[in-house]
C-alpha cells in the first residue's frame, strides 16, 4: 500500500489508485496518517472535519467514514478504535511524507559532511515527491492546521538543495529559479542571500546589491524590521568580494561509531562528522533584534540585571541562571526576550542558542528534534539515521556535555510545559537560560519570572508611532488614541495596526480607527500578512476540548468586569469547584486575568478585551 499526502490525498495498491470520493473521507485518512500511529481523538477529527460547528450526529458520521475506509483499504492496514479516538496501523505501507523526511535527513547530513553531489541527489529526490499543493483535497480545517508546516519543510528543503547546488558551481542555472522563488517568497532572507551569491558568481555584482536593497525595503515595509544576520553577511561579502567559489576540499572522512556516539533505539549510531575544523565558531542563533523595540523599560532592566555577571569583587553564586517571561498571546514576550538577549551578548562569549519550541499552529515540538538543532548550533552536525526517532536520553547527555562549563545564552521560545522544557535545560550553572511561555513552569519560577502585562496608553502610542510613523500619528492624535484603545495594549495588535497604516499611505488613521471600533469585525481587521491576533489567541487553546470551547464562549455573558468562580458555576450549571478548576486552567494559559480578591475573600477573574472578543467569536461560530 502506498499513501500519498504531498499532493491530493490518495492511496495506491500497486499501480491501482484506491477510489475514494469526498473531502471528508480524504480528511479522515490524512489526519490518521499524519498522526504517525498515534491516536487521533474524536474531538480532533470533529474539528478537522467541521471546525467549530460539528453536527449533532458527529460521532456517527466519523464512524461511517472509518467504516468506509476499512472497506476501501482492505487488510493491508488496520483502522483501530482506541478511545477516545482512532489510529491507523500502516505496517509495511509507504508514506510519502515519511520518505520526504528520511531523504531530507540524509541530504542534510550529506550537506554537513560536504558531500554536495550526494546532498543534491537526496534533497532533489525528496522534493520530487511533491505532486502539487499538499493535502489538496481535504477540508480547509485540516489544511489550515497541517499545510503551513508541510510547506515550510518543503521550502527549507529547497534552500538546502540550492546550497548544495551553489557548492557544485551551478550558479548560472540557479539564477532563474531563485528569481522565481523570490517572487513567491519575498521575505525568505536565506533565499535572497542565495540569489545574491548566484548573481555575484555570474559577474553581476550590481544586481546582487540591488537584490539586497530590494529585500531591505520589503522587510521594512512589510514587517518593520531590518535584514537579519544571513542577509547582512551576504551583503558584506558582496562588498568585500568574498563570495567567490569555495576551494575544493577533500571528501569528509566517513563517520564511524565510537564510544561517545549517541545511538538511536535500533542500535544504529547517529551520523556525526568526525573531520571537524580545529576551532568551531561560537553559535549565534538569536533571531534578528527588533529595530523599533519600544517600552518595557522596567521589565527589560530586570532581565538585563539578571543576565549580567556579578559586580567585581562579589563572589558569584553557582546556581542555575534561568529566567521565565510569561503573558498572554500577543503581549510581546518573544520581542522582549530577543531584545534582552541581544543587549546581553557581550556577557556570553561562548555564543547564543535559540529554539522555538512550538510549531506555527501551537503544537509542541519533540524535545529530541529541538536538541538535534541545538547540538548542530554547537558544532555537532548530528542527524538521526533512517529509522526510529532519536534516543532522547543520549541526546540530553551529549547536549549537557557540550554545554558544560560554557558561558552560553540559551533562548527557548514558546515553551509548552515542563516535560518538554526539562530535557532542554543545560546541567551547567555557567549557561543562562531565558524561557518564554504562556504558562508558569516549575523548572523556571519564583523571583526569576517576568510577567508581561498589556502596555499602558503611553507605551502603546509610542509603539504605534514607531511602526506607522511618528509624523503620521502626531497629526491624528485622537484617532491614534482610539486605535490604541481598540488594541487593548497588546503589542501584536498594535504592530498589525501600525503595519496596516504604514502599508496604506492613502488611509487616514481615522479610517482605521473607525474600522477597529466595530467589535464584531475587529479581530478580522487585526491581521496583516503572517501576523494574526485571532490565530495567536486561538493557539492558547491547544488541547482544549470542544466542550471547553463552548464553556469559554458561554463565559462571555459575564462581560469585561471581574467575577468569582461561584458566578461562573451558576452560569455553567456546575459546582463551584469545577468552575474554579476551569477558570484556573484558562488563567494558566493567560486567557483570563486575575482581578484580585473579592469582599468574600475569593479570587476574581476577568477577560482581557481582545480575548473577550475572541471568545464571543466562538459563540458566533456556533450559531
């Protein structure tokens, strides 16, 4: 049996395509295959089939789709009911996404070992598995959840293949392809740097510089940021005439297992390049700093003090240096962390590591995957061989060995929980760890926690002016104040509003303020390019059941003011303790705020304005 997801979803038995009709059946099959042998719950299948509006016969319809798939696929695979959902056992069946990942892993390993022709062949083979847009015949709900990460993986694979081709002196053939890719992905800085490299090697230095200036202008207009390290490095290399072809080098020594080589569960070793340079440059993996970072003076001062070494003459305290930045979706945790990290790099001569611990849809990444990425940053070109996933304990051991005694700054962004975070913490007290997340974490707590609240009006106006333009905001101060009020002090919302004004010079601030004043459409207005306030808040509800979505929607009846758990319990028709447990869970993921203690001594809760609009949109989606 051959399953294909990188194009229209289909199943094949030899040369015969299994005939399936309807987006719902294809969606169920794709959801089960993408889970890779894990259970897909009924709630998850319902959300992927019908979104927020499932029919009353949801369970019966899912059962019908599973039964139909069993008949169509026959005995080569098993569709198993395992409460609270279903899973698929594919046995010896071939899945194109798994083959894509396998070839990609081997290709990246070959690239790290400078076996460029092997890397080209493997990465091209992976890309050839795509037969068009992935998941082309499933529901929009599944496509929205899964397609972005598949497309990102494909684009990253393409960048690796182009890197191999540049090393193979194929710059002339690459120029037309890269120009087309730039039109498709104008914000991909690595592709732009590769186009600059190809143009320079074709003797087109002026065109290479034009590509850089065009990219700098696009980044400023679309996102309000400056080019990152890779693009700036390519620009300097063009100016310094150092982008010539690399000198031929001897083939990398073949890797061989040895006593310190981590093993995967099947007993096969990881691929680790043994032929290393005598000195590996310190890692510099931080995202680009925010050029127009505004506000957060108090929080920034606290973080900088914690990241700084002890004053001269004071004995250092040898305890883990771990800091946590928490807050609701869109409140600017990552921007603060990145800015503080860049301002402190001089204290960490051994380098800076960075990892985003969640996918774009909010689902947490596997710690083993993150550790492989961090180890590569430390100069260990580690990649699991084809087979089972990496052994986490071995990766943790290698990671803590490589970080021991080093003055590193490690930024772990969007932590989902302690189980995910714990393997990523170094054992050495010399490394500082800065963590962002929407929940309080046991591994990083107490006096080292910085809670980001929404910005006040002054900070909000300053941020809006930094993005949209100071002069433009100054001439329409009342309209700017109205925009700030509609954004509720959320930096993400303010950046979206400012970016929309900056990209539409023919709009007045008053026009945007009037559009944002309509609460029922405000969340629709607060999105621009990849920035989307509603999606950011929605990602906080990862793991919530359909019933919990309904309860959150019902809770909007209590409005913006503070309320105790007993009031929510009466509204839901459940005991006070059960209501309080639910409210505390919402508070843990920053969907509710603590509003102090009431006259009866009980905690009070309240909505942030943006979350209240989001919750009301859930209620509207069910109507």
